[in-house]
């Protein structure tokens, strides 16, 4: 009834306005009709997926998380319908500044998804090759045979930069960026020992993605923050997303908290690729839409990203190019996700491309409950499909 009334008002106004022509009226009527069809389509989807029931159940699950200490932002989406989009608690506890839908969170390792897609984009443009080694881009890099493919899939065998350079960073009182990190690798004496040969087996390692970000900077001739802004954030209209080096205290932001205190800026915070992206749940929904389409890279490249790469240790957990994968008993990808954990921040983005749902939880107050998403998954499947996902999905 409301829709018909709106249509009547628009048509009436159009006919009796001296600025309108018959063509204008017809165009406006077409727009209204299209809008009505969209609304009717969404209503049909809501009924088909039992949206009202799911929203109620998911809100109850999130309220339980809040009682267990969750402080942050949550968004759950399925089939074109946002079931839940809620915020809980403080962005800044000291000044009692509440979280809003526009308050960005440090994504921690969830940032790796942006790094991998950036690499694959440059591969499509012919500026990178997955089979080239780090030495092809940084000739003085001290390790042989480390391909971009092995970096993306965490099969490089390289040492962990956070540990081997910790004494150096603290002693020199510097905040290294990615290019300085590469210089440290090149100049290290004695050369830090590797854990294993490249492509020997999977070993999750932040060094891999920090090096990838340095390579992106080298071939694009801009810093990583600028690359992300121009190639991902702006095209997708992710207006509340940025890299850590672009944070401005005069704009809305969160701070990380752990054990009852705010975590100060870390020595390694300027190193990106492995972490460093700040974003919101609504912007990450736009990211999800891009990850199931060809807005940034081709579907063929996306399939490569979602393909499991490591099988020396059988199990349900695996890794593609920048994405964690939950497999079925046939060792095929059932779910795609990534978690994050850095200086008080806990994050997860978990999605199912077949059933078109995504769960996004961002927290700035250390709480492992963020990684317990099985209950929400079960609600989204609505009893029509069993999931093998464990209660706590965190990969230690």
C-alpha cells in the first residue's frame, strides 16, 4: 500500500510540475517500478532464508559473546540480506568513545587477504610472476628459491622477522617499514637460519606477507598504503578503510586493549602486508562482494586463491593464497576465511560462497570468543547442512 501511494505521489507531482516532460514522467515511473521489484525480490529472499528467525538467533549468540567480554563490531549477511549489523562497546575506553559503524579496526592477519589479491592483480597485469623468486625483485636477498607462490601459501621456510630482528629494532629504536625490513634481511650477518627448504611444508609465517608487500611496493613504485587505496579501497568505495600509516587521531578509530590496558604503538606496526589494514564490517562486506566477483581480479585467479596448497599434514584446515580454507572429507574447500590477532585486536571473516553468507567479527579488546563462529554457521545453514567446523576455529 505504501509503495503504491509513493508511486501515486511521484506520478502526480511529475504531471503537475512545469519542469517535467512526458519522458521525465515515464523515466520516473520506470525507476519506481524497478525499486519496487528490488524490494519485492528482497522480501522473497527474506522469507526463503528465514531471515527474521536467523536474525533473532544470531543476535542472541552475539549478546552471549558480549556477556563473555566481546567488545567490537559484528555483521552477518546471507543471500543479499544483512541479518545483523551491530556494534558493542568502546573504541576508546579512556575517553568513553563508543564504537559506531564507521569506526575502523586493525584487521591484523585478516589483512593478508588484501595482500594476496594485490599480488594476483599484479600477476594478471603482467607485472609479477608467481614463479619468480624474491631475488628477482631484491637481488641481495640472502635466500635462494623462494618464489612468490611459496610466500603466498606459507611454504617458504623463511625465519620469522619478528624474532630475528627484535633486538635490532629495539636497540636502534626504529619503527621499520617493509623496505627497511628487506634491507635488514640483506645485511644480516650471520644470515638467519631458515626453518626448512622452500616448498617443503606449510608453516604460517608473517615474514612471507611482509616480503610480498615490499615486492608490491617495488614493482608498483608506490608505498603499500597508496597501492591499496588506489587499487582496492577507492574502486570498491571502502571509504572507512586505510593502512596503519594513514591513521589520523582526529578521525574515528579504535585502540587495541589487552589485560585491561591500551596497547601502545608497536615497533613493527609500520610493517604491512601481514597486518596493518584498518577497516569496518560494512567495508568488509564490500570486500566480500569483490571476492565472489570480478571487481578486482578474475574468477580464475580467485579460484587459485581458494585452492588448498598443502597436503603433507592431512586434515580439515588448509591454506590457499592469502586465505585459510576449511575442507570437506574429499579435501575440497567448504569454507573460506581468515582470522587475525594483533596487539589486543581479534578478527575473523568467514564465508561460504555456495550459500552466499559471510560472518564478520572485529574486536579491539582481546577475546578469543571472536573465533567461535560454529553456532552462527549452524544458524545460517538452518539445519539443512551439517558443518565440520570446530567450536573454536583459531589457528594457533
